[in-house]
């Protein structure tokens, strides 16, 4: 065998379903197109939107989804739109509702109750909205399709795009979604996975309990007895202060959370888009930066995190993006890991470290399984006949050094002299059938900062 092996990147989306979906909860289902989720998990469902977001960002990505029913003890988040005034001109009410564009027609002379009814009717025409609506007089009340705290991250804004405005004489008072409680338990989704490998598991549930469960599962999968490493991806829609607090409260090399500020796009859709973009990168060590997040709407200008805030969020374990000409671009994808035993530790700060380590292990395992699938093990210096497939520590060491050359060629590692000096290959003292290997790779780094000082003369 020559050359480093390819790596499958199956992605798993976890999310809440509606009863109108054809696929029951806890069944892992392959997704081949952006509209699959609506049929499988119900129009307007959280998981349907996640499937759509991923597939629009990465149409050819290998994608699976597992649904959960809402928690019966939960409460759905709600918000209100209060209309006041009489339209003195014809026009429309331009809204971004749950990340989707809605326009409610308004005729000159329409009064507030009529306008509220028009908004409700416009909402009803889009079966994929993540909430249902009712109207009483001049107030439209919206309730998330699902019970759960994640519904508090839905939003409705008006006049989002440049040049948009409300018809003269009309004003809207839009409250934040609130009151949602008790997301489903992600344990139920993880129980459905069996021994399957997933490159990333994307969750909409960012409460501490569910994140703790997901991180523990990913740590187990990373360990030597399972050796199916993956990362957990999520997104948090909140203020700078709340995002900073959230990041400081987590500390795992297996979770990556994008701080979206007040993006109109629901955070679970942002997380799915992020997973699609990240999976499209075939090089585990290439920096996940300056990459467009297609379909993610930036916050209004006043709600965007500035460069200083984003830098501080990175130090708090929160991933960031920046906005350029109205589009969102991934800035840096970091793990929530920040400290070990209370001491600052940058070892697992960037996802590239985790991805590269996982790939090196994968390629080493593939090399020995494919080249020596039924080898015998002997001490160095043993004399054996031609045609005998026998591995000795010295032979294995040479194989590993040759593999290092391939890693180096692929831009994954550097400093072979150090690697060669510190590499240990020996038979286990207690188990004669076991070969022990200590690998000390110096991982290649990423170009994050280009610093130049200008010296000039007149």
C-alpha cells in the first residue's frame, strides 16, 4: 500500500421532528436532497430546516439525520407582532421570519387590524415557517412549531434589506421569542447510532445538559476502544455577553460552537451550514477560515460583533465569523476546550488539531490493516523464511517513518528529525502479541496572522 487513504465524512444532524413527518424518531435516515427533510420530519420542523441548510451548502456531502419528538413536558416559545396606525400608502410588510422572507400586502387606507390579518395570512402561505400564527385585533401571536428552549432563538425582523421600509403610517412592535422550555434529550438520538462512525454530529440543543451528553459520547468514540473520532457542531444565537459566558462555561476538545450574534437565521440552520462547509474541506490541516457560509443571514449592522469582541470570543472557546458585503464568512473554528486542571491550555484550541490527529491515526491504522492484515510478530533479529509475513519493531518503525514522509508531503506534519528521535516502537512487556507505538508528530500550523511593519521615506 502506498499513499495516504481517503476519509469518509458522514455527517449526522440531530433535531426535532413534527408529527406530520413520515419518519419516526430515533431512526437514522440518509438525506440526499435539501427537500428530503420536509417529507421525512415535517414541513417547518427544526430538522427539515437543518437538512435544507446543509444540502444547500454542500450538495454532495454524505448526510444522515435522526429525529426526536418534542418533550411532552416542554413549552413552546412565542412572540407577538403588534401593528399600529393606518397605511397612508400602498406597499407591503417586509419580514424575515425564522430566516425566511415573507411579504404581507398592504393597501392604502388599511387599518391596523386589517394589516395584522394580512401578516397572519402571509405567514399561513408558507408551510415551512418554523412557527404557527394566530391573530386577534391588531396583534399577531406566533408559537414555535416545537416545544423547547431552542425555540427562544427564533426571530422576526422587518425591513431587513437595504431600501425596504414599512408603508407610511404603519409601525410594528415585535417582541423576542421567549418562554420556550425543555428541549428533547439528545441521549435518545445517540442511542440510535449504534457503532456507526460520524465525522460530525450537529445538534440544535445547546443547553448544558445536552452538550455534556454529546461531548461525553464523542470522547468515548475518540478513545482507543472505539476509535471513531468525530466533532460536535452547534451554534448559539445570543448577545456578546451571553456568548462569552456560554463559552467560558464549556471546556471540551470535541465541541465547536459558532457565536452567531443576532443573525435572523436560526442557529440550528447556521450549525448545519457550518457542518456542510467544514465537511467540504478535504485537508484536515487546512485552516477553516475565510470560507463563505451560504444561506446564513448576517445580523443587522448594530448587532454584529466587532473584531475585538470576536477575538475575545475565540479566547472563550467560541467560533466566529465576519460579514463582508452582506455575506457571512467563517473566521475561525475553535473547540470549546480552554483549560486543563484550571490552567490555560491551547493544545486543542483549533478544530484543525483534532481533525489532523484523527486523520493521522486513521491513516496509520489503514496502513497496518491493509499491508499486514494477518502478520506475525517477532523480536528484531529473528530469522524467518522467504514469504513469511512477520512484523518486528524495527520493520514497523521503518513503515511508520515512511508514512511520516507521506504525511509531510501532504502538508500535515513537519520536523521529521524530532519525530524520528522521539518515535518509540516496541513489543509490550506483558503481552507478546501486542506492538506498542508512541507517535510524537509535530503538526503543521495554520497561517492566521500576517504581520508587516511599513518603513517609508519621502
